[in-house]
């Protein structure tokens, strides 16, 4: 089993930055895909950014150029650097790791961007 714990969320003004962290309970070196999703009130969960084991990244159009996903295998941690935040980025952000056919989710961290 793999536990994921997100941190780094909070309240920030529009134009500001936050860095989210996702700490895994064990090595994520073997993971196929690591990703961040978000879910705004009354909206479906959506993919924000993903990073494969081959270091291929993918971003939602709405965050391209503003968000960066990265990993630190030594710390078993995945990051999401968020710059130039907008009110529409307000959501609960979830960490997701896929290892072969197994999917693991964190409980989420709330990001609120004020205008």
C-alpha cells in the first residue's frame, strides 16, 4: 500500500505563488505516472499536470506556462509549483500516483486564490 499526503495549500492573492508537495510513504521510483488533479466546487475533478517515469510532462491548457510538476525520488515527493495564480485556480488539489494497475490518491489540499 502507498499513502500520499499533500501539503502546501492555502490562501493566496491573485498573481501569487504556491508550491504543493505530495509525500509518499515509500519509494515512488517505480511509479509509472505521477499527477496532480484538482476539483473546484460543483465541478468534476480534472487533470492539472502529470509526469511519467520517462520524465514526460503534460499540462492542462489552463495552467501551461504557470505550473510545473517535478519529483524528488530521494525524498519520495512530488511537487507542483504554481505561479501567477488566478481565482479560477481555486480548488482542492489531489496527488495521484499510478504504479502498474494500481492507483493511489491523497486526501487533497485546498488552494484558495483571492481576487
